[in-house]
C-alpha cells in the first residue's frame, strides 16, 4: 500500500513539472498576430498566453499619446454641453417640484397662516395703486387702531380730514392771491421795496447741499440744477439762497407733499436756522395764481416793467405788442456768476416792477432788487415761457 501511494505521488509530481515546463516555453515564445478571416473578423491564436503581456515603456507612451486627442475632444464636448445646459436653465426656469408625501405635508401647511390676498384691479391683475394706498395710508391707520376696536364705515380720507381739523390750530396761515396782489400794488404806489420770491424743488435741493444730502445725492436726484443755474457743489449759492429766503418780504412755498417739495422744506429751513413761523408765506405758484385770478394784467398794466432772464427779449416783444410798457431787458443770465452784472444793469434802469425769470438765481436777484435798490420785484418763473409760447394770453 505504501509503495502504491509513493508511485502516485511521484506520478503527480512528474505531471506538475511537465505542465510547468510547457507553460514556461509558451511564455518564452513570441506573441503571434491574430489571423484575419475572410469575413473581416480577427481569429484569436490558439496559443494565446495564459496571462497578459506587460507592455513596454515605449508602448505605454504611444498609447498615452494616442489617447490625448480624444480626451481633449471629450472635454470640449462636456464644456459645450455644460454651457448649453446653463443657458437653458437661465432661459427656462425650472418649475417647483411637487412635494413628496403630499398627504403628510398638508396638515402642517394648514396650521400656518395663509398670506394676505393681493389686491386685484379691474383687469384681473395686481393693482399697484391699491398697494401704494395701503402702504402710504391704510397700513398706518391699521397700526394706529387698537387691536380690540373697529372703526365702522370710516375711510382713510375721513380719518385724515378729522386729524387735519384737529391740527388746524397749529397750522401756519398763508397769504392768498388777493393779499399778495394788494401788497405789490401798495409797494409800487408808495415806492417802497417789496420782493416776492418762490422756492420749489430746485431751490430746495440747492439749499439742501451738504446739510441734508451730500453732493452725490444732489447730483443724482436733481440733474436739472445746472440748467436752472446751480452746479453742485456750490455752497456759496446755497448760502445766498438761504439769505434771500430769510430776508424776502413774501416767500412762495410748495404745497405739494411729494418727497422733494414740502417734506424737504422744513428740514432745510431748520438746518439754515430760518424760523418758519417768522416767514410771510404764500403758494409757490403765486405767479400763476395771479393770472388765474385775473390780477396779473392790472398788476403790470401802466407800470414800467424791467424784464430779467433768458426768455425776456421774446417776452418783451409779446408784452409790447399787447400794449404793456417794457422799459428794460436784462439778458442773458448764466447762473449765479451773472448776478453782479445783472444788479449793475438793474441799478441803471428806470422801472416800477421787475419781473425776474432767471431760474434759481431769480430768487436772489428779486430779493436784492428790493433790498439794495428799494424797488418791487416778482419772481416770474416759467410764466415768461408760457406767455412767449402763447399758452397764456394777456389782454391789454
């Protein structure tokens, strides 16, 4: 038995050595190129080695170089695809996805307060006017009313009217059109100085330089100022305007409550130390009010008129043609730099009433004509343009 086992071991070892020898010879033989069949397909060699042949260093370099160009092409294609996808995302917004487990989300959403419905206009779309009314008034009223009270059938205008009536005792009275007309007529008759100046958004923005707004804000919000005679920053012009407002006999102020009109008036006066209750004020549109009340024609009829401003040569032709007396014209007026020249020419003129239509410098010129020459001057403004263009017709 032992002899038989020993034979089996020897035979197995011999077979193993024979197989290892054949395998080594196969590895040492060169790799054969596959034959090509008539169908065009390659036929693998029957003597293919049992393990892959390790490529040489040169073969690696060749294979790597051959793969560079396709890799670059693939990267370019990916970039083009990515850009196209991003552009598509920008042009076509992705709709919001439906929440998963909608049944589980609904009970939570039901416990949250629903947003207030936005106002809808007559055409079925959101109404920006209603939004503005709510933000500007109704919302303030809503906050002012106690949470445990209602005001039935009361509109915002009713609340405002009631509040204004209660606050009227603290209001500052303005001179009406007839009062301004009579004061001008009396000053001309008695040969006493009188200046009526007007301040609107242009004058207020010029006065606000570096006391309410910085120069950059002034230039951005009031780009028309250089056309009107002030090029910011011009603090000398600002200070002259403040002196004119504090010293003029009558000051026209804006009634509009838009941002750069009456809401800017009181901070500007306060910053320049001008007590508002010491001013004699009227509406800043007093020049138009005089015409609408039928008082402009009697004011200028029979008076020697001095016209000051760039439009005044044409205005003189219209007034002379309508039978009024123009004794002098001073033009042009190129901003605050021309004020001294204008005052020198006005001193040499013979006139009863000066109508000044010279932009923002008109405020200072009208004040100085009364202050220095003892005459009567009215800031005429764009009334001059309206008369020249025929928008306003003056009867003789």
